[in-house]
C-alpha cells in the first residue's frame, strides 16, 4: 500500500516528468523550424552560381581558335540574341519546365580617350532589392563595335549581370 507521503512524491515526480516532456518537445520542434541567418543566403549562392555558369557557357567558343558567342554578341551589339540565349540558359531547370528569372546586363569598357564608360546591354528594368551580381571579363578581338566611342583594337570588357527571381 501507498501511504500519504509516498503519494505526494509520486505526484511531484509525475508533474516534473510532464514538464520535462513538454520542454523537450518544445526545444526539438523550435530548433528544426527556425532558419539561421546562414541558411537564408543559400538560394542567393545558387542563383549566383547559375549566373556564372550561364556566362561561362556563353563565353566558351564552339571550336578552338574561334570567337565565343558572348564576345560576338558584345562586339556586334546583338542584344536580341544575347537576351534569348541567356534567358534560355537561366530559366531551364531539370525538375520543372520553366523558372522565372530576370536579368539586367551592362557592359563596361574603355573609350577612345582611355576613360571608363558603360552602356546597358540587355535585359529588363531592375526594380527589386534581392538580386545577385555576376561578372565576366570578355575579350573582344579587334574591337570595332556598334558603340561609337569604344576604342579600337583588342580589348577586354566587363559584362555585369544582375539576376533576380520574379
């Protein structure tokens, strides 16, 4: 038989066990749901890597000793072709048929007076804050460009692309 003093101990033990179980459940659930600041930038890093990969594909020549598509697009100011091919590379996914990425590209170059200048190359107007910036140095052979003040001769220009998810 259980007397009155043992019954109080069992009651205290039961209440302590209940508090311990509720506290443990709360800690387990709260640690698996909360996102840490380090985890919030993973999507930005993936988007940045996608942009670098797309520019690398564009800047790879199809044959040895030939000009890359990206170099040709910039040298001859082929904005429409650049837009179509870059959007195709950015928005193609393996798990879903289409993604919703947009971009804005600018080209930085040296002009005939050897000072830096830039122009908007292609893409849509940028209105969002959550974007990533990817850049690529592009060699332009014998640069006689559609841009009037770009210096002539071999030149390396900087292509800067802002990419964001709509």
